[in-house]
């Protein structure tokens, strides 16, 4: 039997590691995805229906453009029996074509089936998706790779962040 924590972890490990098969342990067959993008620096369809379509958008298509992906959920994981979970997130990654870095943040709102423990709905809000020059790659990747993954305390992320202007909007969002 799956549970909310494991479903979220399978989603993150599947998306970040380009492993679409893991999404069968995260989403029900008829799950829905809603994405609200508050920035012009990244595009996603606003609504996606079905686990395979979600895997296409969030894993296969995503991994064609991005690599070195690290997604962090802030706060405690949900209790195993949770039917809903809401948390802020932060993602860092590099663009395959240019080596440019992207650091973004927003909020996840999960709804889980009480029977299967799989997600039946995921709503993602993308508040910021910042572009950072590739010369900051080592500092940003060292920062991300040194954090607890995928569950992280926001204070740890904030206290260890490199002092780079390109990160400021994300860090302000995470701090509030």
C-alpha cells in the first residue's frame, strides 16, 4: 500500500531523475494536474489529465530541456494516512542547451485517494523561475546538493544559500 509521503517522493524522484515509470507509484491512472504559472520564464499546460499525460509533461518533456534537477519540499512530510498535503517547494536545475541555471519556487497542493494512497490531484503554483548565469553553477549546485533531499527545512535552505542577486526573489518567497 502506498501513502502520501511515498507518493510525493516517487513524483520527485521520477521528475528529477527522468524516471517516468516511478509516477505509477505517485498518481492514480485518472489523476489530474493543474498548473498556475506566475512567471513568463517557463511554460506548462494549465490542465493535464491522466497519469501518462502527467508523465509526458512533468518527466519526459521536462527532461528534454533540463538536467541536474533537485526539487525540495519544505516542512515535514505528510502523515502516511493524509488525504491532502500542501507545501512550498524550491527547484534548481540547469538548462541542457546553455548550461544556464534555473531556480524556481512555488506551492504544491496534493489530494490523495484514501484507498490507494496515490495522488488523484496535484495543483502546482509556480511563483518564480529565475534564470541565473552559468558561472554560478558550482555555487548553486553545491548549495542544492548539500541539503536534505527531498524534504528540507526552509531555514536550512535560507541559511546556506549563496549570496547571489539572481536568487533573491526565490529566497524572499521561501522565507515568507
